């Protein structure tokens, strides 16, 4: 493979078109590709990264950046930023896709970069989380020496997928989904842009329609532009894209939800915290998102069982059996009907009084075991079913609780008594707290 096949500026102005490229070939490219910003000023959104005084524009302007990692959801502009940086700095850029590339190809790229230091090569690796440890290790010497400046793009948390040495040598920038207003502006421009957009179709759309399309695409600009192109090209020239066409697109919409990665953990976290915070509306929203995204309903039910004891506990002891019954219902009934049981349980748990006393109590007990000597079982509590055990004094002096009023004998059940359970004053636990205080008073009285 020749150097020319490896190296080429991202910038349209510096690319040499091949024989079959030109206006016709350009027009065949997806709208999202044609409308990509050509410079930093055209990039929409990401005010937190590109606003006045932000670090990234300063690094680009001074051309002093090292390696960069862009982390964010699909369609948020990771590749666009890489292209803009290559154009703004006049660097040669090699683009690799981690899914398609192998070690041999990567070695060739790095070797050529070492022999052409004057080009200040940028190596853009899309989906860098797909590179295994050996491939990432291969990058380190050349990144360290400055032979290449790495720009990695990933939709996955780099902390889990990028090796620590490479992560420590890179600036990490988190990109969020594009704001709705930014998507609407780009869609409006694409409709009227004759050179790169859909201006030749003479199609129009109201701001409400464009905003509805932006909402449906969840901040994914690439998806929004490709959807707009589909809507425009499916109509006669000069047509108006109206609500009916938008509704047809909405019926095909799928929620962005990666059931194995960040979206999975972030959404279940929001769900649990909403139930814990007694917000049934938010809890139902996150539940619906998980179900629409294809989350395993048994996973949700198991989390509700944990939550029933962790966050409600003795404040309403009905929570645990209901959550357990919900898991049984999910297994027995299956989807889609099981979503009714999940909704039922979610609402009940969200509206229950909350107490984490059971969680705190077991935590105190474990700390007591860890931080102090393990207490032996007192002789009067030890098993006395055999003659040998009785001869050794097991069970001697045990006071049978039912022989005393309210079953309180005053006897201790630890050699060194501990107070591990501290009741809360929420829901049914308030009455339990009163009962416990009464029992402790009786115990103290009868012990003395």
C-alpha cells in the first residue's frame, strides 16, 4: 500500500479527487457527511468544550495538543472534531477504524509516520475501544515520542477500555448529545444549502417539524440529518415536509439504549435513585426507557428486590414480598404483559416510606467483626443437644424467653453487647422504634 493510500488530509480543499469523484460522487454521499463542518467556527453545540476560554480551542489554535480522546454517544461530533482539528492545523491525518484494522496495518502506519516527521501526522482511530491491549500497547512508543498525535473516538467509557498508560498520555474530552436547538439550526441550514445540502430539492419544513425531528433523534445529529434527507428525497421537488411525514418516521424510531454499556448502568442508576427519592414519575420514565430499549425485565425486577430491603426495609415490610412476587410474575407471565407488574411494583416502592436502617445495621455488624476480635458464642447460648455438650456447660443458664412477660428475660445474647440496629422514624418503623425502646428498657430492668 502506498503512502498516498495511507496519508491524506481530511480537509476537502486538500483532497485530490479520483477519476470517478466529483460533484456527482459528492452528491451520493450521505447528507450527514456532506454537511460536516469545515472549520471550528461551523461546529454547533458543545459550548462546554468549544466556548470562549475553553481549553480545546486554545490547544487547536496554538497547535500544541498531544493526544486526544473524545468520548460520547453516536452522532455527537467526535469524528467531526477530528476532521476540523486536522484541517485547522494543516496536519496529515490517517484514519483507522478499530473494527477493521489489524496490528500489521497499524505497524505500517506508525512506520510511515516515523519517516515523515515533517507531516506532523495525526492518527485518528474511530471506535478505539475495539483495539485490544496489544494494539494499544503498540501505539505507546510513537505517541510518547511524538511521531504521531493520536485522536481516539469512543462511545464506551475509556476508563474501562483504554489502557492506563495511553489514557494518562491523552487529554480526555466528554461530548454530550447535541442540544435540540443546535440540531434544529443544522437541519434548517441543510434544507437550504444548495452546495452541500438539500437546497436543490426546494423542500421546506416548519421549525416545529424540524424541532420534532430533533427530539426524535436524541441529540444524534448524524441520525437527524440522514432522516431529513430520507424525508426530503421521498417527496416531489418543492414539497413541504409536514407532521404526517414526521409521524411516519417516528413510528420507526428506536430508543438509543446500549444494554451492555454506560447507558445500561446510567439508566438503572437513575431508576433506582428516583424510586429511592420517592419520585414515581421519574421512576416510571426510566423504567419505560429500559423496557423500550430492550433491557432484560428480570434484571429490573432483581434490582427492585434489592431496593426493597436496601432503601425501604422496615419502614414498610410489604415492599420485599411485592418485589419478590414481581420477579415471579415476570418469569411466569413474560413480556409485554409483565411491564404492568413492573410498573405496579415501581409505583408502590416509590411511594413507600424509606428507611436504610437494615443496610446500615448489617454494615455496622460487618465493621464490628472486621475491627474487633470475633466474639465467641456465650456458653448459655451454645447448642446443648448432646450429652458431651451439656457436660461442657453448653446451654447452662439459658433463660427461655417465653417464660417471661413479653418474652423479655433480660439475658444478654453477646458477651460484649453492641448496638447495631438504629431504627428510623419513617413509616411502620416508627412503631418498631417505640417497641425496641420498650424492650431495651425491660431488658435493662430485668437484668439488674
